[in-house]
């Protein structure tokens, strides 16, 4: 997770998209529960790891996180149909 975060930090153009995705995937009332950060639930992260890699224990690949954020940014900009 740290390597993925560093990969995003090195790309300031993706910061707004990363913040929007954090807000969208954070569970309601995240500020009331430890770790008091707007991070997705463990169930959601497990689902994403299974659908991406087929293994819930697989480490996040920094390039995959960056590509996902680029896709989100382009989709929001209407660069993909649908």
C-alpha cells in the first residue's frame, strides 16, 4: 500500500482523482472509527484485490493503482463511452 501511495504522490495530476475516489469509497461515518481516515472498508478492498488479481492477499501493484486512477479521471472527463 505504501508503494502505491508513493506512486500516486509522484503524480500530482492524479491527486484530485485520488481524493475523489477516497471520498467515494470511504464508508459513512469513517471519522468515528479507527484509523479515523477515509479509507475503504476491508471488505471492499478484499473484493477489489480478488477481482484484480484473483487473490485477496495479493499486494497492490503501484502501476495498477496509477492506471486505475487515470481510468477514473478519463471516465469522469467523458473520454470513455458509457
